[in-house]
């Protein structure tokens, strides 16, 4: 008895038209949600500039930003003090959200981020090392600490890749390597704190808390430049990153060089994380929370997911900046504390409430 091969029935015009209509509806929904998120980010930005020890009305802020304010004091507060902080919050939040989205994609792990896999811990150790040892004879502390944080973020990222590559650079090995290095750098930083002087210890603790108040007009362009140079490089790999969500084997079957793509993404993650924490200190959970919010909005298509993650990160850190100034009137709470208070409940919800979805 011979068995005839299965025949595939080509989709007719009706099925093709229906599929196209569904795709158009999904695309419109994505763009609508992204537009709403962008509007919310602009609103949070204005509120960030308006809040502080001297509360300003949003209308006054808008007039000062447009250059039409007749109050010199308001103009000075907005342009010299609050505007750099608000802009830095958007840039750093976008960088952390984007780096977290890339890491979760290439490792196919919903709990992956630069903070949880040791890259931020490496940056913290680099900053602490400079604070304790001091390099004032060669470079001012205002630039030595950010430079050390950036370099050690790159070293941590390279170490994660090198350890993982010993066993084939699989996603599981990279995650384990990142967790191990996180504990290593935290231990090294604790040792620095143990031997540091009282003044150096205070500086380390303050840096680890994270603070947007360190933002100046001279360092914002550096963060923004790294962010805007990185985004086009990532968008060029959008379809390859989408394919990686299907698993390494299927991605290879679609022609994706998985190892090379992961290495390229790790370099970009190192740059994004390093520049994000270099000027404002360690800020946790934004890289973990923002990608999940973006995933809820637009799904896994990296063409929409990556910009949405950056937008969600900017929105979250901007909102955290506002919260840090209004929770206790007259006191600005370090931004790292606020983001941890936001991120921990989300982390618990992710582990407990979404266990079936992710595991």
C-alpha cells in the first residue's frame, strides 16, 4: 500500500486578506500604545521639571522652556537645575530599558538585566576603586569616577562573555556567569568599603544609591550620543533578534549567526549600561521592569519592542525622579532607592504571578 504525500493547500485570497487585516490592526494598536506612552513620557518630563523644593506650575515650566517666561528666577531654576536632571532621567532610563530588552532577548530569560547579571555591580566596583585609591593627580574625580565605572562595566560584560564562551556561549552559561560575577563584584566592593576611610565610604554609598542630581549640561550629550548611536545598530538586527526568541536552533535554521549576534549585542549592552551608570550611579530594576512593560504593549516583534523598551525605561525613571522629590517634601530621595521600591514588587509579581507564562 502506498501512502500519498500530504498536499498543502495554498491560502486563498480570503485567507490572505484576513491575515493582512489582522496584521494591520495589530500594527495600529502597537503604534497607538507607543504614541500614548510617548505622551505620558512628555507629561512626566514636564512634571519632573515642575517638582522640587520650589514647586512650579506646569504652565510656568512650559513658558520657561519656550523662552517666554518673564520671571528670571523661574528661568534659572528650570534651565540651570531641573532641566538637566529631567533630561538625564529620560536618557538614562531609555539606555537601561534598551539594554535590559536586548539582554532578555539574547538570553531568552525574563529575569535578565544588566543589574541582575553583574554589569552594574562591575561599574560600582570600578567607581569605588577610584574613590578609595584616588587618581586626582591624573584626572579630576568628576571624570575619573564615571570613566572607571564605564570601563569596569565593559570589563564585567567581557568577563561574562568569556566565562560563558568556555562552554559554547549558550544562554544558560551566560546567565550563570553573570550571576557569579555579580556576587564577585559585590564582594570586592564590600571589601573596598571595609578598608575605605569615612569620607570615601560616604562617597561610595552615595554613588551606589544613584542620584540624578549629578547631571550637568556637559555630560548629558555624552549619554545621549551613545544612546542614539546604539539604536540604529540594534534596529538593523531587529529581525535576527526576533528570530532568537524562537530558540537558538531555530534561529540558526533561519540563517542567524547566534554566537556572533550575542557578542555584538554584549558590546552594545556594555556601552549602554556603562554610560547609563557612569554619571548617575547604580540604578536597579529599570532594565528589568521596562522590557516587560514594552512586551505587554507591543509583543515580541523587536522592531517595535526595542523602541518601546527604551520609551518605557524613560517613562519609569522620569516617574521615579518625580516620586523622589514629592514623597518627602523638601527632601530628594536617591533615585536608586525609589527604583528599587518600584522594582521589587514587580519582580515578586513576575516570579509568582507569571510563573506559568515564563517557566
